[in-house]
C-alpha cells in the first residue's frame, strides 16, 4: 500500500515536488543551508526523467506534457510559498487589507510557480541521464529566472545565485560574469552530483572538472578579497577619496496617521541618535519611512531644528514623499532627498521601480472603485521617477536606490563609486524578509565593485565593502548608529553588457546539447 502511494502519480507529480520546493527556503538567508540544493536539484531532475518514462507506459493514457509541467509547477508553488510568505505581513498594518492575506500567501506562489512549470515543460521531453541534459535543464531554469526578473515590472527575488550570499569568496566572479550568468553556473553546479549517478563514461572526469572549477573559484575569490583588504589598508583616506558616513537605525514602529507631535518626536530622536559633530564633515543616512505620512513641505517646518543641530559640514539623506510644489506637477513621488543644515535640497531622486500594490495600484481606475488602494499610507499611487540620477560631490558619484530597487541588478549598472540604499523593512516584521532583502544588497556591491551603504528601519543597516564583506552592521530591531570612513573606489569595470554574457552562455549550453544529442543518434 505504502509503496503504491509513493509510486502514484499524485505523489510523484504533485506532493513530492511541492515538498521539495518548500525545503528550498532553507538554502537562502537567514538559514544558508545551501548544500541541500545539491540534493534537491538532482532529485527534481531524476523525478522529471522518471515520470517522463512512466508517461510512456504506466501513464500513457494520461496527458504526457501535463505531468512534466505539474512537477515544475508544484515545485515552484512550494518554492514561493515558503520563500515569499513574509509579503503577507505587510497586509497586517491596515484592516482594509487583511482580506488579501490569503491572496498574498497562496495567490502569489500559484502565479509565480508557472515559471518553474514552464521551465520543466520546455526541457522535460528531451532529458536523458547525461551531462548535456544537465546543461539543458539548468539553462531552462536559469532562463525562466531571467524572464521572471524582467516581466511585469520584474520580481528577481530568491534567484538561486543568492544562496551563496553568505560566502563572498564564491561570489567574486560576479564582477565579470554578471548576475544571471552566475545564476546559470550555480544551477549547473547544484546538478553536478547527477554525474556520479549516471552510468556514462567520462562522467567522473566531468564531475572532477566541475569540482576543480568550483574550488578554484573559491581560491580565486579568497585571493581577490585578501588583495583588496591589503590595498584598502594601505590607502590613505582623505576628503578626496572617502566620505565619513553615519548610518542611523532608529527602530521606529511602523504606524499610520502620525500626528505633528509624533513627527517632531521622531525627528528629535533621529537628531539625537545622529550625534552631529559640527566641525566634522559627515553624511548622515536616515532610513526610508521615518517620515511616513508626511511630505517634504511639512518636514521643512522644522528648518530651525536642523539649523540648530547641524552645521554647514553636514549633509542629511532621508526618504520622503515629494509633491508638485517642488516638481511643478500633480504627481507624488517616493523620493530620496539630500539636504543641508538649512533643509535646502541638494539632491533629489524619485524612485523608478515601484512596488505593485505597495506603492501604486495597478489598474487604479478600476480597482479603486472596488475600494482598493496602495498598501502604503495615503490613497493616491506614487508616480514613477523617470531619471536615474547620480549624486555628484567632488570625486563622489553616488547611486541612490530605494527599498526593493536593490534587488534589480540592472539598476546598479551606472557610472558610480558608491551605492546608498535606504529601506523601511518594518513591513516585513520578524520574518525572513529582512535577511533575504539584505542578501541582495551584498550582490550589488560585488557586481559594481563599490562600497554599499544601507540604512533600514527594522532591517539590516550596514557598510558593505566592494567585495561583499560586511564591515559594520546593525541587525533587525536593533536601534543604534554605525559610522565608517567609506572609501571612494574608482570603478574600472570593463564596458560590456552582462545580459549578453548570459545569453552567450545560454546559447552555448543549448548548442552543446543539440550537437552531442545528434552525435548520439549516429
């Protein structure tokens, strides 16, 4: 009876893939048990080939391609069910949105699981127990990860490459390969134990070669990090090649409808935590969301407090909504602002990647009539910024990224020598969300070969160096201040398209499969 159940179509195409998918969450932050992927990926591959064979005999009266799709689809549902469950927490702050919690918990995985189902459907009919099939299998999943990162505004969350965020020695090839190419290589490596299972001549040699490449990459990464540390320690930092920075993490509770008294109290606390030294040139970075519900015009009423507390040597960076008074339009933006001690705007960046339903309501003309609005405070949707501005100050070229913009690799492909990310991670609560969010930021620093400075309320606030090493950090729900003299690194990255490298690797893997498959027929 038990053996019949484990060999049934229900178990093999629905339940077992779903279980495998749910387990993948442990390979990402904060668990970092990514070695389980060396088991999960081979099992998923073998499960697909096994069901494909059974579909031609035992299941021959059943839909053949549907079985392959269901394996990938249920795996994907499990993957996203456990990996994105934190999103539902953002719906608990407003009673009007609590009815959407089941949609976030179940509906999102049901939709996103389609990417895994399509990936398995594409390659499932062609898989054999050989190395070229591993290349095809890996290419399909890597390609659908790429599509997921681009389509419908994109959601590149928990791409397989992020399972190595805890090991910067492995990640140094990111600078040359690019994110999606590295992701493809990761999937191939996770599938490599299959070579020890397949009874094919030369597989042991191939496995050994892949293992040597993997450990060679680790050794290379270790040497890069060591040399970088030596170079930075020998570098004399002054105002021309560094910027003294303070990150403030106030650990404010996320609340709607704050009063003017609440605003004044929060602002006073931020200044107290900042401990400005009037003679010392400093960039203060406050997180997104500390002025939620208030726009820049209302904050300007506290000009006297800024003038009293800060000096001409200070710049203060924070997040705020901005309106037509500053932009000559009726639009409202989620903005990153840099001001001086007189609250004069030195720089403004308007967020270009808005969170669907969080910062804008898709199909607003229709859904607003049903009583829906964006999750963040206020009824009107934020407008999308049009320009990717760079803040320039002397030799500094700072790239601003707000909240989840940090998860998009293409946004950091710009002429810059410092990345600043501000975020309001209180939306995630005590879930795995803040850890996963921070993991993405580490990748952007390595890909760009620049320091990353991150300030997040109730999230990870940190200084991350250009090789992904965390120099100083505050954990979620930890109130405090960290300071660091951040080196300005002159980026010498080669000018090439990272997407082009990915598609060249993808094409090479697929071409290898086609050529060797044709040779097998001769």
